[in-house]
């Protein structure tokens, strides 16, 4: 234990966690889910979900990770509850599962960076997306994305992940804000803001069985909760760390980036005729280039945009891979570099169906976000609230003076409100997926 790595600095930990949270979930998934599930009304449910489920659940994962000081599965043994290892394992599995298609979308992004150099996607964006999103080219770029991810993770948390995210996160924020300002100047963008920011609640009333699980799933996915990522990352931090402040910083930054992405994408969609609902997973890849083809310096703006997305995607992908790797390194003493390479190859193979056909990609995404993740979060929340209970409060109070009194309040909400909310979401998802009427 004594020679286990820790983060070089506290900021390093926060940036790496933010780097994990901020990714394709914010920039690719959030806008298209928002478009699919009713615009601003979805945004409202999403924000509520971040606040009442996401934040307390991040804290629950932090508590497990820091108290145990071990990666996600062994953490449960260390805490004295070996029977709960399965919960950590489920999260690790969710990470393995998710990275397989995440990397495919990451590959699309790499393809679009290259496409920007020649402006290739500007003349016929729909056809371009169709050609590169599935098939041999998609498989090749999926391989490249996985290879880069493996390369970073192989160097370990301090040399690889921490150093990378230190540069990544600030540049993402700066560049997205720049693009949002650019989008604001386009004529006809107003309708986009209206769709994104003026809620029409009848949308929720009419379709709550689908909207609520989608919004909660998006909130968890976007915050990287339910994948044992935050357990693993927090296992590298010290007792003097204020986890309330950290989780707040992560949630605020993550939400900010998602909204900033919306403020780029929706005005662009509006410029293009406002076909929000039918956008699907190709949303940013078709609509953004279409809009860009009508404005000056479109390819240059596209280059910057996809570069940001690639950076954000990588800093999330490395966290997904790190969880699986650190489990094998910690538990079995495997050699890090070789383990990383082997796992990366396995995940690549699992992603091949998604790279051949986007229908598989949405299927993997659906199972992961709507089933695996809420199930894991439900168990994590139950474990922390009812099994660790008092110990959890003690753990969360260590390192904070300002928020000490919040400890019991947090525990109470985890045991009741958060637990019920996740349970309800999962039930809706199951009914939704099995087609049972509710
Ligand atoms: N939160 C990341 C995103 O929004 C995805 C992710 C999920 C990363 C789970 C790590 C763990 O893109």
C-alpha cells in the first residue's frame, strides 16, 4: 500500500475528475438527447437530476474510494464488506461496456478533425456522416482512438492522466465559450435559444416514462457516476480533501460545459432550419457542419470544434480505461503497460459491432446508460446509505470544516430521497425497455 501512487496535487485530482466528467456526454450526447426529449423541459429535469441524484451519488463514490484507498472492487473488501464486491464489479463492467462504443464516437471525432483540414464534410454533411460513421473507416478510427487512450493510461496516473487533463480541461472551456459567442452572432440563431432554454412542460407530462430515465441517465453518464470511476479516482486522495467542494466543482464545471455545448449546437441547428428532434447520434456531426458550410471560415471553426471534442473525449476515455486497469494492477499485480494494451484490444473488439452499424451503438448506449448505470448507482447509494451509514458520515466530514454539518443531511438524503429517485428511474427504464405499460 505504501508505494501506491497519489495525485501530485489537489487541483490535479479535481481536473482529472472534471476531465472524466466532461466528454462526449456533454458535447455529443447531451445536445442530441435534449433535442430528442423535448428541449428545455429535458434540460430542467436533467438539472434536477444532477442536483438530487448526481451530486449525492458522486459523494457516495468518493466516500467508498477514499475510505478504502483501493480500486473499485477491492475497496469493498477493504471496508469489510466482501459480499459487496459485485457492486464495484458492476461499475467496472459498465466502464468496459461503455468505452467500447465511446471509442467509436471518439473515432468519428478524429475523422472529423482530419475532414476539417480539407473541408471534406462541408459540401454534403449528411452523406459524409453516413460514409464515415459506420464501416471500415469507422473501425479504423475506433482503433486509433483506442490506441491513443491506451497510450495515455499506460503511463500511469501522474505521468499520463494528470498531466494530460491539466492542459485539456482549461482549453475545452475556453474554446467552447469562444464558439458559443461565435454561434450567437449568426443570423437566425434565436429560435435555437428558445428551444433550448424555454421549457414546455407539457412535453414531460406527455412522455415522462421516457423523459425522466433519459434525463437521469444522462446526468449520471455525464458526471461519470455509476462506473466506479469516482471510487477509483478518490482512492488516490488524502483525508484533508474537502469532498463537498470537490464534487461541487466537478458538477458545476460539467454542467457548464454541457450548457455551453447546447449554446453552440442549438443556435447552429436553428440556423439550419431547426430540425431538432430527428437529429439522433449524428446530431453534432451533421448539423454543425451543415451550419458551418453556410458561414465564413466554416472549416476552421469546425477544426477547433472537433479538436475540443476530441480532447474532452480522450480525458473521459482514459478514466474509463483506468478503472479497469487499476483493478487488475491492484488486485493481481499485473504489469500496467501490458494490461492496458490487452484490455484496450478487448474493448476495441467489443466496439467493432458499434463501428459497423450505428444501430448497435445506440443499443450499447441504451443498455449501459438506462440499465447498467442506474442499477450500479442504486446499489452504491444503498451500500453507502444503509451499510456504511455512520462511517460514511465520518468519512465525508474528514477534510471539511465548512460543510461538516452537511454530513448527516447528505446521509439522510442518500438513504431516502436519492435511493427512491434512482429506484423510480430504474423502474421506469425497465418498463420502458420491456414494453410493460405504466
Ligand atoms: N462522463 C463522460 C462524458 O460525459 C463519460 C464517462 C462516463 C466517462 C463514465 C467516464 C465514466 O463523456
